[in-house]
């Protein structure tokens, strides 16, 4: 795209300087043509004319975007911000540097996105091929990308677990693409965009072609919903099933042999008696204790 300016002066050099000042470049950076050469006055009183030239420069899309952005920042009162412009393929990467760059970012990068969008329109004016313009400051774009990737994966796992769709807040096309890419990495979830213009947002939903069975719900005690006599699930113990203790409400009956008589080694007393309270049964006609005497060798 050609950018031009006209300058006048009593000499060609001064006319060229005036045109370059309007273009904002140095005289050695432009090409020019003389429209009218200076004419001296006759007898120093009559006639005469100043020189008039046309200076022009073939300005690139990145230069147009940078010039427009600089004017906007000046109108915002941010005169100390420097612009570092790098051209990569068909893209201009503009890095903003200065103490007041925080004002350029805005809430969730909304101001930065607006400046990037408008600068892109200026850069593509009159161009046949699309020229992309990105504006960054302090690696904000990289940090925002990581945040959106984590958000997309987290919500995708939530959708798979609950089986319910989730609507995100409105985002620009760049941020929506980051969410879509993150959701594609989660099995059982899909994403698509809904809404128009400023209300365009991402929806994350269960994948109907690849359904994933949601996990079972557990109550506060770590047990599955519903009764089970086989056991219970306890998350606090590291997972796994624990068998519920078996309970009975009957008392143990004393042992009896096949003749329905107490055994010789049976103790008297209830089953709850301690060993100190139990006593052996005496046989009829026999003493409780018997003295054993050692026989002599003579016998």
C-alpha cells in the first residue's frame, strides 16, 4: 500500500522535509517526485513560486498497524509505551513495553483484544491476502493460553463425570480455538460454539458417539447408594471394599455330647464366668485331691 504526502518550500530540500515530516519518516526512506520547481521572483518583486513535491512510501501492513496503534495509545495518554514490531511470514507480532502496559491489557485482556482487532483491520485495508496482527505484552498471551487449556480440560472431565453440558463465557475466536483443542484431548467430551458476535461462546457436552459411563455416586459415609450386605466402600481408607462385621443376637449354648450328658471337662457356671469363678465337678466317691506316694525299690 502506497502512503504519500505533499510538501512545499522555497527549495526542493525544504519541500521534501515537510512531506517526510507528515509521513513520519526520514528523507532517505522515501521516494519523491517534483511537481513544481521553485521560481524566483523577477526583479525581486514579481512572480515566483515555492517548490512542490510528492513524497511516497510503500508501507507494509505491519507498519500501518504499528502507526495506528501508536496513535491510539497516544490518545489514551500512554505516551511512554514502546512498540517492538517483528514480521514472521504473513504475521506481525507487536510487543508493547513500558510501565503502563497494565492499562492496555484490561479485564481478562479485553482492551488488548480490541486493540489487536482494530489494528488487524487497518493492516488488511487494501490487501488481497489476510495479514494477521498479534499484540502481546509481558507474555500475557502465553499465560492466558495455559489458563484456558487447564480450564477446558477441567470442564471436559466434569462433563464426562456428570453427563451434563457446560456453557462458557463469551470469548474471541483465538481463545475459543484454545478451548476446542483442549477438549479434543478428553475422551467422551466434545465442544462447539454457539451465539452471535459478542455472545459467541463455547459449549462442552458429552460425546454421543463415544459415551463414557459416569462414576457411581457415594454418600458421606463412603458407601454406595443402596444397601449391600456384602460390604461397604470407604474412600478414607484408600479405597476398596471392607466387609461389614457379622452380628448375631443369640447366646451360645453349652456343649453336650451325644448322650445328652455334660462332658467330663465341663465347668460349672455361666458362660460369662471368669476362670477364677469356675470349679471342676467332683466325681461321686472320690476325693477332690489324691496324694501320690513314691514306691520304694524294695517293693
